[in-house]
């Protein structure tokens, strides 16, 4: 991949500090915070007691700022959910032994600075050397690409089926196993209890996932960004039967294709897994599902006697 950099204006960073900050977060978040490694990001989520995703996030243990190591926990999250997330964290912070603070960090995603000390490895992208940089003062010298119409980062996310934010993950509706959080290392069933753990453990061990988010490609002579925004119906069909719907789409002019993410009923996804050439229908044109390797084989419902 060529060197690129982009400023994610829709992402912000919280600082969680205090002697019990790791224990506090480990008791409420889906991932195992004790396994955080320096210079790495760990995907995670805060769930409802019913096991639904309230907030998706990226957690890191060390930020390097002016060559000083700060051993706090940092949480990157969707900017639109800032007030709700802080309120929810403070609700669980009963004894107020942990400090939860907003920061002025701006979030950059880059394929540059691979040897720099202040980059964090985003391991959700298995086959890409992708990194994040948190900076306090974004300067013109950062050479950031802010043209949203050529957002290479979203394109890369869609190809790898990596969802971010409330516009893609239905708040208090989506389950972690539907969004592939377990496959991306963002949920631990070995560490013990966390909020919503019992529900998701039952779903995992009994094979009760009913739908999955998957990457799609779509070639259309009709669709434009304007028409996409105006669409009320984003349903996908297979042999005239509704099987799911579009979550997001992004046009790539380099190959004249729309790339996106769809949520599809798992029972129908088996047909696409078995037949790589199979296509669905969206707006009376063909749409293709492209499974990343990490998603296969698809989970099967466990048969009980």
C-alpha cells in the first residue's frame, strides 16, 4: 500500500486513569484489557445488559506524548456518542476511583511513520500495515488527506468488513457476534464476566447468531451519492426473497464499483459461502458478497438432541 494519511474527524479519544482503571474497564468492556500491548489497539465494546452494542471503541494502553510515556488507558470512540459514553462510564464508576476525561487528541490513520514511536498498530486489518496516530496539535505539515470523496480508509474498512460508529452499528440493536467483533479480537469469553457476557456466551456456544455483517461490491449505472442518501429502501434480495439490507456504500472511481457493508440473514449467507459466483439483487442490479478470510467458515447452528 502506498503511503497515505487521513484525519478522522468523526473520532475522539477519552483518557481513563487511576490505580483501578484496568480492572474497572475489564469488568465492563468485552475485550480483555489486561492483554493490551504497548503500541497496539484493541477493539472492544460496551454492551447493554441484554448483550447489545451501545458503544464500539478502540482501546490502547500507552500514548507517547513529547517522549513521555503515559500509562493511562485511552478509548477511541464515535464523536457523536461522546456525551452518552461518558455518562455511561461514570454510571459504572460508582466509587469514583477512576478518572474519565476528554482529551484534545485528533485521530489520524496512516500507512506512514511505521517506525515512529507514537503510532499504534491497528491489528483488525490482518493483511495491512495500518496505524493510528493521536496528535494534540494537527499541523499543515501532517500532509493529511481530508477529501471525503476519496476516503481510502473507509474503502479499506468496507473491504475488510470493519464497522465503526453508530451510523454503521445499530445502537442497542446489533450483537457483537453479528459485527464480527469476536473474530477481530474484541470480545473475550475467557476473562470472566462483563456487561452482556451471559447473553453473548449463550449465543456463541449454542450457535444462535441470526445475521451477519458482510462486505459487498455493487456496480450500478443508476446510483449516485445523492440517490443513495435519498433511498428509504435498502433491501437486498435473492431470488425475489428479502435477505438483508445495505448498511453503507462508498463509490471507488478507480474501478467504477461501489464498496460497502450489508447485514444479511445467516441462513442465506450459507448459499453465498458455497457458491462464490452467487449474486443478490439491490435496486434491480446485481450485488456481490466478498467474504474476508477471517470470516470463513461461517458459524453453524449447533444441533441439540
